[in-house]
């Protein structure tokens, strides 16, 4: 799941490599999140997240109007920041 060190810095190229169902990273508002274990728990289903793995999904995340709980999940699954 999450790394104990959330101060790690990743490049977009590094995030792009984690684009599979068994290895899903996503960028939300500068945060790099490993959402692999969250796929099946996502209220919209795994396909929504899979569409954006390895990418920056900040605009899509904000456009949906996610709840405070969703914002807390970003922090839960955060493994670092984007460079």
C-alpha cells in the first residue's frame, strides 16, 4: 500500500510506468498515489481509476466534486509528490 516516506519525489515518467491493474499510480494535485489496493473499493468502480493510472487525474478528480472523505483517501494512498 503506501510508503512510510511520503516525501519521495517522482517524475511523470516514473509514474507513467505504473499503469497496470496490479500496479496503479495516479497523480492528484501534485500527490503521487498508489491506488492499486483501492481499485475494487472505488465507488465508481475500478474502470474509472484504470482510465487514469500512470497519469495526472487532478482535473477529473476536481470536476467530480469529491467529498472530504475522498480527499482523505488521497493522503492515505499518497506515496510521494510529483517533480
